[in-house]
C-alpha cells in the first residue's frame, strides 16, 4: 500500500516494492506549492478514470499504475473496499494522484492543511 508523507515543503508518495513492479512506477516527490486541491473519496476504484498505460488493473479488485484520459495523467494506487485521496497537481509529471488510504478523510485534511 502506498504511504503518503508530508513536510512543510514536500509531499512524498512512497510505493511498496510490489506497487513499483506491477504499476511500473517509482516513488514520487512534489513540492507542496504544486498541490491545487485535495479531496477524500469513498471508493478509489470507482473514482479512477481513463485508460491504463502502463500498470495493472484487476477489475473490481485493484488498480496500480498510470491512467491517462482527457488531457490528464494520473498516478493511481487503489484497491477494493478502501477510500482514496485525489490530489490535483500543477506543473508536475502527473496531473493527479489517486492514492488509497484507510482513513481518506484524515489524510485529505492533513494534505489540505497549509503549513
């Protein structure tokens, strides 16, 4: 499961070794100033939009990788029965981060809080 860490200057997404291999991803670090918006979602699987390219998508179970659609590129790591946090970015490699979290509301509040 992906772990999100924050400092006053950066937001870091640390992926498990399995997520890195299956999603063809690597850990991501972005400046907090690049965060445009943050929202908690009750179902990360349902919130994923676009086409997988590259990554892993097991219908109804797990989505890991890069999803592309409508001029947007998203880093996705979500699973069934888990909420997620959608972080919209500006000027970064990914336009959106969709990260599964057991307590999505608390994580969204922590990410939205400006240092």
